[in-house]
C-alpha cells in the first residue's frame, strides 16, 4: 500500500495537506492535533492504524492547520476553521458521500461537520472524543490546564523529551518506553511549541453539544474506560445525546489504542461490522506477519526472509503457517497470487 499526498486551500487561503491510501468505499478521518502525514506513515504506532483503516477502503487523512505538512504560522485557530478545513479537503478529494471517523478532538470536528452536512455523511464513528473541550467540561481545573500549557510552551521545542513524555504517558499509559519515545517525537515534529499552545487553547473551548441532537446518520461511539485525556463519562454523554447512537466501552487505559492490546482488535472489529461495503480483504495480520507476507509476494524464499528480518528459518515457517491459516490458502503460490492482488510485492516487480 502507498499513500498519495496532495494540498488544497481552505477558505482563508491556508494550505492543507491531505493523503489518500487504499481502495474501496471512502472513509474520511477528521483532523486532530499531533499529526504529520509523512511521519505517521513510517511510525510503528500509527502505521498499523493507517493500514487497518485503509484495509478494503479508501482512507483520506489530513494534517490540521499548524500541524504536519499543512501551513504553519497561521493566525486563526478555532472550531469553525477546523470544520472549514475539513470541508476543503473533502471537496478537493471529490467525495460526495462517505463515512466519517473522528478521534479525540477530531470527533468534535466530525460531529459539527455531520450536523452541517447530513446529506454527505453516511456513517459516523467516534473514538475517545468529546463534545465539550477541557475547560467546558472541567472549568474548575483551569489552573492545571494553564500549567500544562506552560509545559508545552517552554519544553516542547528542545532536545529534552521529559516535557513531552508527560503528555505521551497520558495519551498511552500502557505504552512501552520505545512507544513513548515515538509519541514524544511525533509531538516535536507535528507543530511548534507556540502553535501547539494555540491549538490546545482552541480545543479547550470547543462546545458542539447543541449539534448532537441534529446528527441523523448511523453513529458508533467507542471510548476506553480508563482514558486519561478524555474521561469515559464524556464519551457516554456524547452517545446518549445522539439519536440512536450505539455506545461501545473499550477495556483500555489508552487514549491512543495500541496494537498489542485487545481493545485495538475490538475497535476494528466494531468498525468493520458497522461500516458497509468494505472491499474484501485479508483478516488483520500482525506487523511481523504483514512483513513476511510482503517478502513472500516479492518472491523471497524462507532463508532470504529469515536473513532480511534477522529471524530463524523455523520462526519464519511458523509465521507462514499462521499467515496461510488466516488468509485461507494452502500453498505459497496461492499466497503470492492473493497478496499481489492486494498490491503487495509491487516494488520488486517494477524494479
């Protein structure tokens, strides 16, 4: 799979970066903080998210204004601007009707868009989201919020990751040290400290509560019980205010679900069951299984794969057995045909 990055201009002239990947019915991921289209594509944390969201679908992602590859140094940050940016990307991508996914504050943006454009959103999926920003739902914690903003302002731009790791541990308390390091690096590259503070201030003041009863499309709301960034009760309240929305609690403490935890698989099982028309695709493979299948599609034998991945041949054989069981084939030749039909192994065949 590959991604294609393009740019469009929002209503005020700001250039917004967006990317498409995969094939099938469109799924748009609403913008949220801490994104970088190129960095995420390579990140072990986000690469798996992207692959799973794009499996059997055309996934459209974007960098928010002031983030990633979109214009930096912009003057205005507000909910209205974020929704207008999303509108610009959807129009540039030529989408008429599509499913919309909102994660974290991206959920608030998705909610407002769906309320404004009921004719365009076929299904709405929300994860770890809120209708009311931090200072709207927790006004008594303003002093704590200001202290956190100060940490961002003075610490995010430097080489010392300790300031950023405070936030990383809130996003993913169940992460390994390496995953926390990767999240810290994403925080550093996604936006400048100054713009990060301005973005956060605008998120804290979001309130789309009045838009919730106007959501008319089928809606699925999922929320981790132990989410430290957005409390579980906020997710429940969002689901309760949307007509006929389905609410799914996830057994996790992570705001960003991690591949190794059961909640990750549960989220994608619920997503796949909820969204219609997904193009037939492989079952979810582990990261290692995906790597091995890619090498199989390129024509490598077990010894070559073992050497490439620093594994024993026995370990490679065991992985291949599991892969064949999952994708329903009995031979290497069948696996190569099926993998190449899904776009794997293209690089070596064109070189």
